[in-house]
């Protein structure tokens, strides 16, 4: 059975068709067998090319994998010696073969060795960690890490910073310090962590110069890094509490909280009137930790000017720091429109005054609504639990 030919219209094969009063000039052209073969050859060539590219890609990856594995086996020998304290700066018993030194001149091998040493150094301390650093220096790997600091791509710079501070390259402090105020947040993060890693609490001097904000998660990482070094007096904290950068003020308040800087009480209390709400929120939390006889009074004074969320924070703080002197203030809050405000104020009153429950019961008896009685019963149940 013959099949109908495939066709389309071209200027070489006109076909006239009439539609009502209109005549349309059409062009007809048949697809030949030769052209079908040509098209098939093109697709076949493309498929073969893709197969060859895929094969070459997999082959190269396989070679790189086994190349790295060979390096890893040799490297593990010296790492084992380093962990066992058998690597010494002035000893001849640990000699790196020239063959391996030639291998690590290859950029791929060099970066692989750096990554391995960095990963191992993170999990070591003491003499073993120092020996890993010595191996890094002996293999002349620092130069590649330093070159990354001049790279245009931000992630290369950040990686170079991390390699240098993890490998305790203290002579790079000045270059790191300059990058603590980089416009790229990831570079800033690594530079700031690196400064603290190498210089401890003295490294916090970068807070004097930074103009970009310190994100909340970055503050957590900085505090974690500080927890790993020996505490030293923070001489600049007074100026950080008055910094035009509100995130620096927040971080300084967190430092005062974590390291219980009672001497800064009045300066922290002054932050209760700061223009930035995050500063005021953190000031409340810090004052709860470093409280003095005047803390409760400062908090009740700041309460009226605050927004709802920070009012709740203040009431939570008053549960800890309030005294009988705040009883009248807390009892007045039982007239507030918010039941949550009433409940938190009632908790603070019961916690700060031995007669707090009696005052709440008397207030509930005068109140015509059920909310005051329910709050009284709720607080009573919490105390008796």
C-alpha cells in the first residue's frame, strides 16, 4: 500500500486554490529520501558526540578520583605521625619525600591536601593540632590560601580566609582585619570569625570600624567562637554600646549578658530608650541577667513607651527582678485590655510579693468580668504545681 508523500509549499512549486471570491497561491514541495537520510545523519552525529563527551567526562572524573585517593593514602601516613606527636620542627626523622612535594605543586592536589588538613585540624587540639599546622607550612600550602584573598569571586576569598585562620596563620591578622567590613557578608563573616580565632577577645576591635550590620546568626557564631578562647577584659565595650551601628550595640549587649558585665548596668539601662527596637529588646534581656536594685524601676519606667511585644519582655523580666515596690504598677495592669498582659503582670506580682496572690484575689472579687478570676486561678495553680 502506497503512503501519501509528506509535502509543504515553496516558491518553486506553486499551487493555486480558490476560496469564494479569493484566489490563494500555494507552494508545494515534497520531502525526498535523500533529505531524510541527511537529517538522520545529523541526529546520529549529535548523539555520538554527546556519548563521547559523556565518556570523556566520566573517564577524567575517574582519573581524578583515583589520583586523589593516591594522595590521600600518602597524606594519611604523615597525619598519623602528626597526631602521635612525632612531627617536630627541628627534627630530621620526619622527612617529606621530594616525590610528594612535586605532587602537591599540582593545583588539584594542592587544594585537596589543604581541604584534608583543614577538616582534620577542626577536630584536633593541643600538640596534634599544632603539628597539622606544621605539616601545612612544610608543604608550602599557605601561598595558595593567600592567593585566594586576591580572587574576584567572593567564595574563593571566604575559603582562603577560613583556611588561613584555621591553620593559625597569625601573620595574616592585618589583612583579615581589613576584610571585616567587606561589602560581602560571607567575607565579613569569615574575617570576623578569623580575627577572634587568632586574637581572642582582643580581636573584637573590629567592632570599632564596621558599618555593615551583624546578622543575628553571625552574632551567634561570634559568641560561639569567643567561648573557645580564654576570657579577657573587653576594653572597648563602652564605646560599642554607643555605636551608630545598632547591630553592634545589640552584640555588645549580648556580650554583657553572656559574660555578666555588672559594671555596665547603667549603660545598659540607658539603651532602654534607644531608637532601635532590637536594641531595647536585648537591653531588657541583658538587664535581667545583670540586675541591680534599680533594674525593676528602670523597666517599669520604660514600659509605657514600649510596643506590645517588648512590654511582654519587660513583664517576663519583672518576674525575676521585681520587688514589692512594683506591686502597685503590676496590679494596675490588671485593667489592661490584653489578657496576655494581665496574665504576665499577675505572674510577676505573685513572684515578687508574698501577698501577690491575695492582691490578685481581691482584684478578681471587685472585677465584674470573669477574666480576672480566671487569671487569679491560673496563677494560683502554677504556684501550687
